[in-house]
């Protein structure tokens, strides 16, 4: 699971109102290099919940993202490289996503988060 | 840009359901239909290349991988069935493509905002469980910012149009073409060797 996916997902348990962001717990991770596409990064930037990305990348042991970010920073190649790396090159292989409201644990196995709900959660 | 025939042949090499499940209406999306759906989305509307694309009910990953082959920047595949996700993951590795898989029931999907540009899907037609194709459509229109491509039985055309525009607040709902969907004899209740269903390829704007 890459961190762009993490930035989309929200706890889907019935009745939960503050399900975002899911807290990330990492047991095993890998890095895979992909080509940097500046236009893509510039387009997606306004949609990204920055703090969620920063916290998730830190949980993955990548401390390079600044606490705050604004669109003017996209002109810096150094910033783009870090943003790109955090968003698209870090993969959680094993671990869990934790609902911030209920503490319910959604396991991540073989890189796939399991967001299936139990009967009493839908 | 990849040629249509080339795309179709890549998709023809993918593994399909080894053990299809009746209640989930797991019919494979054939390479013919899948390649035409994606080719139209890219060539006529520019909805794939460089975009975030989600494949709802991705099964073995055909539509999602087709999107990646046509240059989608980030492809998410969602399915309720873990075996399908495993096959999708193998298919992605075979083609050396990245598919971001999520194990989830589309009905219970909850995402923050509209991070996805385009949704592509071949939903269950709702023959086993009435209305399941419309459950997929309403979920897709909620997360997509640009377009939703979907296949629905031609016999339900008026219902799909009315529901999308009136109940799901789609800005537009257009049938791009009519296709034949060959459902091979996979289940015991299929008496004929192959069932040929008329389906519409739709483009919805959320």
C-alpha cells in the first residue's frame, strides 16, 4: 500500500464521523523507484491532506517532509523529489490501519489493506 | 500511444478467475470489451493518461491494468474477493505494472474527497442481486472528479440514465456504444455454451 492510497482511505465503520486519517502501523515496508512526473505531483498536491502524508511517511521511517507545505514549494526540485518519494515510492507490505475514532484495526497484508467490515459495523 | 490491437493482446494474456463465484457475478471482462472501453476513454476524452484511475470490482485487474498500459499515473483496484485480488496482483507483476489494491466491498467504500479522476468498472449486472450495478455507480460518482466508465445491460438503459441523472446527480450520462458481452459457460445454471448479452458502454460525468 502506497501513501497516496493511505491519503484516500477513511474508516468506513457505520457511525464513525472522524475516520480520517487512519493511523498507520508498519511492520514491513519496501521502496520501489518510479519515474518522477512533476505535472502529476502539481495536480495532486492540492488534494493531498498534508499532515496525514507527513505522519504516514514518518511512520515509515522517512522524516524528510516538512511539517507544512504550500503550492509555491512545488517550484523546488528538492521538494518535488521528497514529495514524490513519500507519496509514490514507499510501500507498506505488512502492518495495519487504525481507525482514529474507534481504534479498530484494519490489517495490511501483502501490501493490501483489508477494509472489509463485520456485520455489526455496516 | 499503444495500438488497440496491442492493448487487446496484452489483456488476452492475463489470468482470469480460477474459481468464479456465482453470487459475486464474477464474469471476466474480455480483452475485446476492456480494450475498447479504455481506448475510448483515453483517445476520445483524455481520461486515462497521467490520471488517478480506480477500477471498481477489479476482479483479476483487467480494466485497471489496461489503464496502466495506457499511461494512468496511479491505478487503484478494489474488490471484495481476496482470491481475485491475488490474481490481479500476479497479473500486475507479470506486466511489470503497479496496481494499488484494496480489499473492500464497494457498497461500504468511504473515501476522503475526490482524489480519483476517473473510475472504470464492469459492475455485476445485478442479475443475481438486483441493483448491485447501481450500488457501484453511486459509489463511483461519489469519488470520481472527472468521469465514470461503466458497462450496463442494454435492457436497463432508460433506468440507468434516469437514476444517474435524477438520483445520483450526474451532470451527464451517455451511451458511447453498444457491445456484445460473451459470458462463457462458467456456472451450472448456464445451459447454453455461451451467452451473448447486449451491454452499453456508458460515460458519466459526476
